[in-house]
C-alpha cells in the first residue's frame, strides 16, 4: 500500500479535531495555547499535502505553511505574555476561574 | 511592479517604528500622539491623492489598490485618527509603555489597510493576524484584572477562529490549486456544476471561511467574546475594535465572496442565504440581550452584534443579486462609513464622561445633560443614529441597506430588521432618558480637554453630514463598490 493524498488529509483532519477538542475542553490556558498550535500544524500538513499532490510544480502550499509557522510563533509569544499578566494578577491560569465578567 | 502604490502603508510602518524610537528619548509623551497623528494624516493625504484611478494589483497580484481598498483605507485612517485624539488624555494614566500603545494602534491600522487590499489568501491571512495580534496586546493594556481577562478571552477565541479560517483556506487551496482570489474564481467558473457539487471541499471551505470572518465582524454565533472584551478593554481600544476591526472584516468578506465566489449564480445564492440567516439571528439576539445590560460598554457590545446583523443584510443582498448591481455592496460601504462616525462619537462621549466618573454604569450617567451638556448632546446624537432615526447618518445607512435587500426579494429579512430597530430604540433611549431626566449625584460641572472636544465635534459633524447630505458619500461608495476583478 502506498501513501496517497487521502492519508495525509485524514491525518490532518484527526489532528485538527484533537486540537479543537483540547482547545475547547482543557482548563489550563497554556494547554489551550498548545492545542491551538496543534490545529495550526494540522493545517500545515493539509497545505503541504495539497501542494505536493495537486500542484506539484509550484510551491504555494509550502510557502503558505512557512508563513503560518511564523505567525503561530508570534501568536504564541503574545499569548504567553498575556497568560503571564493574568498569572501576576491572580496566581492562577485556570480558564474556568477567569470569570470577573460573566459570559 | 509599482512601489509608489504602497506608500501609504510604508508611511505608517515608518511612523510606527519612529514612535517606538522616540519613546526612548522624549519626556513629554504628548509628542508621541502628535507624531502618530501626523503619520496618519500623511498616509491619508496620499491615499486621497490615489483615489479615482484604476491601478493594477501589486506584488504579483497579491495586493489590490482599487478604489474599494482606498475607500476602506480612508475609513481605517479616520478611525485611527479619532482613536488617537481620544487616547491622549486616557494614556496619561499608563505609567509606562505609552509609545508602544501608539505604535500598536498604528500597526493594527497598517494590518487593516493590508486586509482591505488583500487579493490572495496568503496576504489575507498575514494581514488579518497583524491586525489581531496588535489588538490582543492593546486589549490587555490596562493590566488590571478585567483587562487581562478580556485580552486572554480575545486571544484564545481569536486564535481558534483563525485556525478554523486557515483550515477553510487550505481546503479551498486544495480544491482549486490556487491562492489568488481571481485565479480561484476562474477555476471555479470553468468547472461543471456536477464536479462542484460532488466535492464537499468547496462548500466546507466556504463555511469555515464564514466562521473565521464571522468572528472578526461579531456575527452570531461567533459573538461570545464581544461583550466581555468590550467591557474589559481600555475604552479607546473598545471604540477601535467595534468600528475598525468590524469594517476590516467586512472588507475581506466583500472581496473574497464577491471576487472568488461571486459566480456561478447558484453558489452566490447559497452563501447569500447563509448570510441572511446569520443576519436575522444576529440582529435579534444582539438587541434582546442588550435590554437588561447595566454597563454602557457591555450594552454597546451587544449593540455592535446587532449592527453587524444589519450589515450582514447587505451581504445577503449581494449574494442574491449575483453581481448584477452594486446596491448591496455600496449599501454596506455607506453603512460602514456612517457607523464609523456614529460609534466613534458614542465612544468618545463615553470616554469623556466615564474617565471623569470612573464608572461605566448607566445609572451613574444621570444628570449628564446638566453637568456636561455638549457631551450629552453628542452622545444623544450618536445613540439616535444607532437607532436609525433622521436626521442622523444611521437613518440613511439603514434606508440604503434595507432598500437593497427589498430589491432582491429579501422582504422577510427587512421586516425582521425593522422590528429589531424598534426593540433597539428602547435600550438606546433609556440611556438618553437617564442622561437628561435622571437626578444627578452632584451638581458639579464636568470639563473636557481640547483634544477630546475636537474628536467629539469631528465625529458629530460626520454623523450630521452623512445624515443630511448623504448623496456625496453615497456616490463615493457606489464608485468604490465597483471592485476590480483580478
């Protein structure tokens, strides 16, 4: 059996779903941030697989993935800074306890 | 490639860096606001000078410089101008990082300007993130409990929604093999309808895009963050979020759905219907949830969800007209222009009152009609415009967008919208009533600084001008709505 486009797409869809589940179900803000990174990695796999199998002559998907990685790094940096600011305010990063304002 | 077409963005970048550098040397922090404002004015003048011409897209068709983009760039620059005017007194309460505050406002404006021109999925994603990441930091700028909480909620939900958006982009890229909007459109139009229908990738990608963009414009069901973030953020940033961020979201939705998915007709009817349903739910939910609110910033958060619903009517009309006429598009542009002045006017008045009272509670606004009559008058004008009553701009805006919808067989949606406008009159007028008829806690007059007065006068003039003489701006909007297809 050889690996085809479908295998990569299924892998990335599973990864994306795991990430989304974690982002919605976890309570620790840092773990939520990690789950969001997982979602972005899943998207990168999709992009590169599509690029490899649909338009192998161009590198559009790979270039897109590089941009996504850079932006994800920036987002993680700002995210961790905000989590630090929260921690300094209340010595806790459990998102279920961050409820000064009601939903 | 013509780099001169990129000068407004380059100007803003240079001025943002300049502000950060000056912050190291300058004692008198007011200078930073002056530098930022001069940067915005220069970028605005150059943008106006470019108006009316038909330029080709730059950077390999990745960034459009058409009149549509220029119209939105002017909106963003005007909002940033008013926000900085309104921030001058507000920022003096930050002990540190005033330079970063102005620089981040300029950088997020830069991101929005790029969003208005983005004609490629990659540009679109980068500019969207440039805007969002600057805003995450700005929302948490007060560093107190509420502000950091708002910032964390905005960051987590924003990051999830941009991941969802990205997955949609990846699916559309996989379906068409292209990232440039015009090329995507060509691939879709040359495919037979059976192929399009047989593969769920296109429809799924489109729905994920709507989810991602819906977060930016605060459309239901992606509106959860709005009231909390609006309440917790520094008030000038709340104003900025409610106006500029929403306008930028609509700019990319308009461009993506018009140029990439505008044809064939059954496709545009499909997404038109999605937007119509989102509009109906958004208006109703926003207006009903706003009724019990006691905090004015939270009330305006729900009001902004409702206003997003009215704007979505224009998108639905655009989907139903299938590119035949520009009524829906120019209606949205005019609505956004009037919404900019209206909401900025309201928020500047709130900054003027709340910073003196140290409270955002509506009941504390009692007697403002006596204590600071001009600000109360401006706030009343803004709220009347939000309801959509003449002579304010909001009336003409709703009139244009509703008539566009009626032309395209969306009468049911307009009926829901009109009922909603009546509901909204209740909670907007309650604020007006408290201000003019309520019993003041003290008789002491509240004085305002010159910059705040200037910002308030500019916004109020804008509301009246667009309400009484809408023709000129409407012609500009119609001109801008003729987007170039690439």
